[in-house]
């Protein structure tokens, strides 16, 4: 028995992979492309990091140079300020000495300077004291004088008209009092009464004439009662 005529069907076309490779496999070209893409990415990252590191180093070097320059300028400014202060003090000292010279009340200083042998004061304790010892004891708590001129300074303070004397001028004043009266003056007592009354004006300790005269009179009265 003849079989029915079978239909002749063409098998379904199987899609062919591109470039002759099967699906699921990677072509050499694609491998190379992928490798190049990964390498380029790594190189880009390295370049960026290097650039950032260079920028940080440059900024750090700039800050260091700036700080160094600022420090140098500050040191120069400090030295200039110290020199200005020194010159200012020196100028003020010269101005003050010039004022002392120009004032007419300079007899205590002149008399002490012209005396060949310094006078020695006596007082009831049978002790003696000279002008140098007197000045040192009176001013030991306040520092000395930068010059002999300042030790014998006598000047009128412009603010209140008060007459101020240095330790050497006080000694000359004591000698004037002793010349006026035979009664001795307890010089140690005068020192104690004046020691805490010093006025520091930047040129060594000076003392008010009113305090000096009062101390001398009180010391003399105290000596008479002994």
C-alpha cells in the first residue's frame, strides 16, 4: 500500500554566529578591546592621583615659604621696635639732662661737684657717713642712676610745680642744714624717713623737696631728744 505522500519541510534555519564564532564564546578582538578599556581606566586613575599629589605638594611648599617669610618679617619688625624703644629712651634721657642743665637751681650739684673732699655728716650715735654711702643706702631699693648728673638732679615738675631732688642733691641739702645750725642731723634717720618716699620718673629715684625738708627737721628733733 502506497504511503501517503509526505510533505517535504525544510529544517528551520539555525542562526549563524557573527564572525564565525559560536554563541557564548568571546572573539579575540573583543578580548583585546576589553583589555585596552581596563588598562586605559587604570592609567587614567594613576594620572589623576599623581596630579592630585603634585598639587598637594605644591600647596604645602607654598605655605611653608609663606610662613617662613612671615616669620622673617615679624623678626625684623621686633628688632626695629626694640631699636626704636632704645633710641626713644636715650633721647628722653638726653632731653631730661638738658632740662636739668638749663634750670637755674643747680647749686647743690655744683657745690658737691666742686668739693675736693666730700663732707662727712656726724650724728649722736658717734658714727659717720659720706655722700656715696648715703646715696647708696637711700636708693638701694630703687636702683641707681645712669649718670652722676642724674644723681644730683634738681628740677621742677611741670605738672604740679613740685621740686624734685636726686640722692646727691639731698646730701647737699643736708649739708646746708648742718651749716645753718650746730646741732647734728641723724642722717640714718633721714634715710629711713625718705626711703619709701621715692618718686621714680624713669631717670632714677627722686624725692620731693617738701618731704626732704620735713624729714631733716624731724630727724633733728628726734636727735635732740636722745
